[in-house]
């Protein structure tokens, strides 16, 4: 029965590890928490049951781009009854979607949109078969500061008549898992925890003395190992810089991608990569979520991310086809400065905080949006503003003197910062591991390494040479080689298709 | 990189130190405010209006910081610069190799061209997939309006995909033959189709060894002049025409357009302000915008012929575009609004 739907709807002949177990529990109307490794087809866990149950599947999704991608991927499976509802739509577009809720099978929605009464009202009139929280680790990773609406999902679910809940993630240690279950109030959920380990990805870490060495090592590595691949950077400037250098010094086809690009250019670069027109993408963490390219052979970290969770997510974009792949992280001592500064800048400093609170109190009461914009006028980042706004909404402000309030918020900030710095420390201590890297990585998730594998990590004897290109391939013909008339004919001409 | 230098020095030169570098930013970005539209006419740079929508504040600031450091320009007040002697010399040298591409039109066509381009890209992509019997693909845009338009476009179509493809190809080939091969190349290489993803302007720039500013302007020139050619020769481009239909009032800001409706009904200025709960100053801004965009609009309703002549005289004798200086030269009862109206008109010729 399940296999038939799997074949007919999705074109797969068998389930991957974990999928069937999760799906069966979902079909039995249990609350389910599932941790499946990156690239293991998590979305199937709600898509397939969606076809076997009456009513609407609501999927809470963390990022606009991810939501759009997921929705598009469903459309590409031939399912048109999917829509995404987020704050980027205009009022009319939102209204259209809300009016046709009953005709939908899958609704992707941002946690923020779930805070509006109108949306809740409309949704509560529908039969909801399943309440999915995708990338559920975001609850813990982001919910406590800039996406507090994540922390209100349990209430939302209740006002929708408590439909069965499915929380999905690829990366959550025991602490994060506990946080997710508590915040969603599904502590009795049936749990399916699979290893975060991706055995086909070899883990390599190299410490270098100087940033210049890092540049040359990166360029040399990408020239030698088999692509396509992704290189991650902290900043837009670095991504662009290395992309230019690789373009000038190798015959690889490379492009950069970051949040500063126009939407149209972003789409083009993504599509070029998916269509194997590019060998390398140099990017910030803006690239990756929701991108499903099976044959990525390497992920290089020119700069390491701020949490181990992000690291797992990012390297998990390699080897989704199951073939041998490699993750390489280069680091030097000065790398720490930037992520540390980023963490600091997320919160208002001790001088600004009292002034901000003063101004807010003088205009009390304020709406949520007004509070946010007030904080941002005062120079807070959006992240910091959301954090403050949320913390203040948790207490009865009137009951505090302004100094008390200041001290209270300051404590909150300090403890959160401490936690973020701790996560950064974890990341760094892993990079400095003296021993099996896989073993150490698994330890963060309370797991043990159970198998030995040929290409485990640089410490266990895996060598970058194993991932070398078969032979120096001839430079591929650039897309710019033929004339505009030819290109036009290829796009629309008589040779296209067969009548 | 001499084109970049040429373009940005040229713009400083044109603005005569009377507008800030943010005026330049708004011009290139195509901010639809009366001020920006007016300035583009006053300083005869209308062809560059909305020619670089992707430019950022930061980019402009970095460019001009560098030029100031190199002594190419002198600050005369906050964010306003004039070219130094060295800068003028440099601009003259650049002019030997560089010039603005011909075919740029500016605000009358930039907005329309933008929509034409988005629709064309999507339809070509979709069509190219259809020719290979592929119904699903990742669209080149996720703008709902454009996607909806394309859906309707295919529904309304009176002939099949093969016919449409043949027509598009033929018409595009004719259309682009009017332009240089380089421009046509920049245009076509951006298009995506079946198993063939288009390139970004920056990628094309690097392939043809030009800087991205020149590439962008060449593309805009090609696009805008092509759209104009289509509009002027509808019968020659019956298919491409369809990509332009139903884009209206593209030339006025939405609010100015509403004001224009009232004017056509015969409402006087203060009544419109009252009706629309806007200040008289805002309505004046709208009227100036209308005067610049619609040659048929009669400004004599707001400026008596006598005053018009006086203002005209003051402008030509001063050879300046600064309102205050003109105002000092004419009778007290003549308002800034009237001077702006005359400037709007005179700027066109």
C-alpha cells in the first residue's frame, strides 16, 4: 500500500532508512519527532501521509526561500494543490490563498504568519490532518531571539484543535531535542532518532598559519579534487574575492552567491549549479537550504560556521547520491574575530539599552511592530530588536522600575550571548580535535562511531588524493561560445524537440 | 575599467555640483519620485533614468570616495561634488574611448522595458521546455504577477507552441538585427531554456571583457530601443507586441496619475489637495511630473504667458538649474512651483 503510493506519486521503489517508520506513526495519528540525516528525504515523511489522510497538511517552515523551493518541488511532482503563505505576499495574494484553503493539500507557512488572527480563524475552519514543523532545530537555534514566534507554535497548534504534530530535523543534540519537545509541548511524542552521521562524507580539517596560505590551499584543493562543490565564507566580500581568484587562476567554472545578489541573479546561479553549468559556488550561508543537488562532491569551509549544527547542515549538501564525497575545513587563528563580533552585534550594548527602554516606556503601550521599529531606529539589528521585543512581551513591564527592567534584559542578553559563544567554542574545539573527527563530531550529539570506514577523516588516514579528479579534463566549452543567432535557434528553433 | 570612470565622472559633471551623489544613485536606480524624474530632465541625463536598477548606495559611495581621494572631484557641500581640473582632464581622456550607448531612452521606456523583459524571459524559458515536452521546470522568476501573466498568456494563445516559438524566434531575430552583434549577444545570452540556464549580466561582462556598467548600459540600450521599435512598428512584431500590452500608466507615479484624473475633470489645484487629503505641495509635485511626462499637458493653466517668458529668460541668462538662483532673478509673485513647471518644459527641448 505505502509502496504503491511511493512508486506512483514519487517514483521511488523503496523507502530510505527511517522514512517508513516515521510515516507509519504519522498515519497512526501519533505526535512524532523525527531526526533523519541531511539529504535523506525528510519531506516525504509528510508528503506521503498527506495523500492518505483527509484534510490539509500545514508545514511551518523557517525561511522564505526554503518555503518557495519546497513548494516548487512539489509542483514539479505534478501536485498543484500546494501553496506558501508568508509576509512577502501582498494583501490580495494572501486573501486568495486563504479563500482556497479547502482546495489545498499542502500549505507552507512562516511562524510569523501563524500569529495573525485572520489566518488562525481561517485555518481553524479547515480540517487539518497534520501540523508539521520543518527544520525544527530552528525553534531552539532561532526561537529564543529573533524568531520568538517559533516559541508560540504550541499555542497555535492548540487553537487549531490540536492536530497531530510532526517535528522534523537533521541536526539536534539531546539538549536541542529536549528544547524542541518542550516548546512544542509534545514530550510524549514517538521519537525516531537516526544518526546524524553521513558515512559517505570524509571529514578533513587543516590548520594553516596565515590567511594567504588558506587562499592558496583552497585554490589548489579545488583544482585537484572532483567537483562540483560548494565553498562557504563568512562574508559576501570573501565569497566574491575567492570566486574571482578561482576564475582567474583555474579553468573551473565558478560563481558567487550571497544575500546581496538580486533575486533574479540568485535564481540563475542556483539553476546553473543544478544544471551542471558550474563547477563551484562560492557562497555565504544564504546558499544551500532547500537546494537539492544529488552530485555535490565536496563542501569546503573557507570560514567555519558559528555552530556545529550549521556545519552539519552545510556539509550535508555533499553526496546526497550516496557516492563518496569530502568535507574540508581550513582554519587559522585569526578566524575567530569575525564570528565573535557578529554575536556581539546581535544585541544592544550596555550604553544603548537603558536609553532604548526609556524611549519605549515614554510611549507605552506600543504595538509589536512599533516596538520593533523603535528598537531598530535606535540602531539595533533586526535580530536584536526581535530578541528585545520578545523578552519584554514575556513580562509585565509596568511592574518594573526602568533600572530593574534594564538589569533584567541585560541578564537575558548576557546568558544568551554566553550560550552562543559556547556554541562557537564547541565548533572551534571540534576543529582542534586531536583524534578521529567523526567520533568527536558524533559525540556532540551523544552518538558513538560504530563502524570503521575507509574514508573516515584525515586523522584516520583518509587522504585528499582519494578524491582527485580522474584526469585533467579539458576546459568545458563556455556557454558564450556560439553566436546570438545560434543561441536563439537552440532555445526556440526547429531543432528543439520533435514534432 | 575606464568606462566606469567615464560614467561616474560624466554624471558628476552633468549635475554641476547642484545635486548630491544620492541624486545620481536615485537616477540610476530609477526612483519614481518627482524630484528624480525632474532632475533627470533638468540636467539632461534622462536616458540614464533607471538604467542600473541593481546599483547600491554602498557602491556609489565607494566609487565617489575613491575619486575624491584621487583628487578627481572637489566637495562643495555635503555629498555634492564638482570635477576638479584633474577630473575634467580625466573625463576628456575617457571620452576618447567611451560614450553612452545610443538607444537609451530613460523614464518613458525603462519601466515598460523592465516588464517586457521579465515576461519575455519567462515565456521563452517555458516555451523552450514545452518544445521538449517538459511541463515542469524551475522558473526564472518567482514574481507572482509575472507568473500569473504568463499563465494567462498561454491560455489566450490562438496557435500552438511550435507556431509561437517560430514567431518569437523570427521576430526577435529581426528586432535584434537592428542592434550591434555585441548588444544582441548580451541580450540573448541571459535567456534560459531547456537544459540551458542563462547567464547573469556580470558573467556576460566577464566573457566579453567589458566592465559590468558598460555591459548593463549596452543591455538597457538594446532593450529599451527594441521596445520602442516594437511599439512604433506593431504590425511588424505582432507576437512581441503581446508582451507589452496591458502595461499602462507606466510613466507616472501612481499618485500623480490619480491627480491627473482630477485635473482632467477640471478640478483646481487646491480642490484636488482637499479631496485627496494631501498638501498643496504634493499636488504641485504631481503637476510638475505630469508636465514632464505628457507633452500634451498645458502648463499655461498654472503659469501665465508673461511669467513663463520671464522665467525662461532668467533660466537661459543664468545657465543654471538651481531654483533659488532663478527665483532671485524674477518677480516676487512668481512661485517656485511655476519655475519648476517652466524648467520641466524647457528641459525637454
